[in-house]
C-alpha cells in the first residue's frame, strides 16, 4: 500500500476495538474531537485530480487505503459515498482498500452496478475478538467481491478463523496490537494461532505490529511505537515470509518522552533523529 485517501474524517465509536481509537488520540493532540465527522473538501477528489498536462496525479498501479481516519460505511457519510464510488469506478487502474467495522451496512450501500464486484476493490472487515469475527465475517463471505481480507486489529482477544479460511474466499489476514494510548495486550499465542491457520489454507498473513503491550512466554514487553512493526517482522510470522528487518531501537528512543506515541524518528524529525 502506498498512499492514503480520506474523503471524510471522524467517526463514532462502534464496538470494543474502538475504545482507544488511534484517530481519537491523534485528534486530541490537535485539540480536536474524533467524533466530529466532516467531508474533507481539500482531499475529496484525490483519485481523479489531474496535472496541468491532463495526467492523473495518482499514478496508475497505485493502491489507496480509504478512510483511515473514519469508516467507509459510516452512516453520516451516506450522502458523500456515491461520488466516491464514481471516482473508484473511473480509476480502474488504481486499487482501493476499503476497511470497515460496519458489516451490516455494506450490502445496502454498494453501487447499483456492483454486480460481482469492482475488480479494483479490496474489501476488508475488522474483527477485534471472536464475537465480532463471528458477527461480521459471514457477511463478508456473502458479498460478491473478488478480494476479501480480515483485519484483527486491535486484536484484544483470541480469534480462530479456521472455518472461514477453509472457504477459500479470504485472501489475507492482518493482525495488529493496540497502540497510542491503548493498554490492552496482544498475546504471541493468539498471533501464532492465526498464522498457523493461514498457513494451513495457504492464505497470506501479515503481522503488522505488536501493539504497546506484547506478551510472549508469560513475559510482557512494552514496545516503543516506532518499533512495533520491526518487532512483528522479527517474529517471522509472515506469509509469504518477507524476511526480518535490521532496524534496531536507538538508545535515545528508550528515554524519549514521545517513545510510546511517535511513528519513528526518521519520519517525524521532532527529536533530531
């Protein structure tokens, strides 16, 4: 994935995984309210913007993660979504990653010409625990779309997906822990279970990050935000195997007051790294 498109911003907390929502946290750092929902006018038409020479600014072959600071099927966005569907249809050369917790709203809010699904859509349902997996994934399996994925994030309970993976419909499972101001731990054994199930059915598996608190062999690790992805990669729980990273936690990060919320010195630049 190489870019983000947020046509609207803000969300209402919807289920257990939303308790420590990262968007709410980041908005609070700017003295904003995450529950304020609005159309992002400066960014709304991003996929179809063109240069002076008439070429699309988003190049062909790109993948856009949509509504990363909201939910694509948010009720408050119903009046804006049709225009977004039109842009998605126009840019058949771009892949759009749609992610939602609102499984029950998806079917009723697909475009009229959906048919067997747009070829440039990757539809992902979030399931933070077994209850939500069993509630949402059957709906995902019943939706005509070529690429289906499940994101267990923030994973706050043990989840088994075996009976869903055996259908052969799910292409990818992603797992992440809780970060920013979240304090619910992620257990290595939970991640390993899903990894083994994906291996069994030849489904891609991406362990995105450990979260703030990661428990393995009865030991709790407090992982710096900037290195949660690094530690996840070092676990080797990736399908296909993409190898491990050589990035190491810098000594100054261990003392930095922003160590639990930063996204890495080389990006933020606030600590001179």
